[in-house]
C-alpha cells in the first residue's frame, strides 16, 4: 500500500465536501448521458413516516440534491400513525413503478412498524441504501451489491487518499448493519487485514493503535482519543453527534466520534466533522441510484 506519510504533527484534512461536489458533478454527467443514449431519467423515491425534525432535514436535502444532478425525485410523506401494511403497499407500488430506480425509506420508523420487514420488502435492485438482506449477503460474498452509502463514501475517500489499501491494518470501531459491518466487508474486499471492534472489545485503545486505517462509527462523541491513534494513520470519522448546549464546550456543536483536536496532531490524514463523511453519504445515494438505473437497463455500472 502507499503509506500515509504526512509529517506527524498536522494531519492532512480530507475534504469530504469538495469530494462530494466532484462526485455529484460526475453523477450529473452520467445522468445526462443516460438520458441522451437511452431516454431514461433515474428516479429516486424517498419515504418519510412521521415528523422527526432531523429526518425531515435529511429528506429535504436528499430531494434537493437528487434534482440538482438531473434526476427525478419523488417524496412520500406519511403520518406517524401509519400502519405497517400501508407502508408495505406503498413500497410494493414503488417496486412496480418503472420510473423509480431507487427507493429509500427513511429511518428510524415509528415503533408500530418493523423496520426490517419494510427494508426487506424493497426490491433489492432498487435498495439504494443497501440495507436489504440480499444486498448484505451479496456484499459479504464479494458479489455485485448495492453498497450502503456511508461505508461506500468512506471507502472512496480512503482510496482517493491512499491508493492501494492492500495489506493495511484496518480497524472499524462499531458493528452496526448500516456502517460497521459493510465497512469491514469493503475493506476486506480491498485486501486489508480487518478488525471489527465494539463496546465489549478489550483494551480498545490498544486495538486502535494497531490501525493504519481507523474508522470510527460508534455514535459516541469524541470517544476516540489522540493517544489511540497510530502516528501517521488515516482516520475516517463517521460520527455525527450534536453536543447539548449545556455540555462543556457544547453550544449545540456537531462533533464526530473522534476527538479531532487531539487526533489531528497524530494522524496522517483525517476527515473532519462536519464536512467529512457526511456530505459523501448523500452523494453516494445519488451514485447508487444511477447505478441502479444502469443495471435496470442491463448496462455496466457507471465509473464514478
Ligand atoms: N436515517 C439516517 N440516515 C439514513 C440513511 O442513510 N438511510 C435511511 N434509510 N435512513 C437514514
């Protein structure tokens, strides 16, 4: 692998915002060429159940960026009391709709709805979140899958920064189905030596110190400290945590799972929060929707 060799003392900051902007412009080109050559406009349907304010913001941003890259955006907003059966009927109608290539049901869902049942009702070919059990299985067996957006965006930034990842020691902190597990699968596919660490891992700081590539996806503000990081390592911070205004240094500030000020003095490269992994997640949703449209036409995946 090409080593992260930035001088110790000031990590290179990996600019996810700029990277996402570049990716969106390549997606927009891909959309234009699909329209010109095949008369098809990729369509993304986003389903929001209830009125969670954070979800409303996410869904609005997804819709806006979908339109900006030239795609069709459809939004379905259902009341918080919606029964599972009704949501499943909507998913089925979107599965059958040929103008829709990607379906995203925003999580979390209200408690009367079994999220797993809804996700697994989505046609795997339209599952642009990559959460369907078929896509998880395809990824785990190294086959062509829809890959969850946050790990996909993280991998793109890692490859852009480091080039070949093979042989690197990668530690993923967090074992969620949405980030930790698929991230580990992707790194394994790149021939990294992968460790998945979690809340029960013994001596987590020592495990992290063995990482050439450290991915923090635990959802605990600033848990990974500077002295957990191997000098020169590449650090991907997936966490987006809003501190309470009452917390010391809080003021409603957004922080990652990594203590940035400490880490930046040790790491070779690091993604900031905000402006790192976050912007890449929506850009990868748009990438997955374009990929889904390509596959629906029997075309090779777009090279983004
Ligand atoms: N809620 C927060 N992030 C996501 C996401 O990436 N996909 C879905 N479906 N729901 C979310």
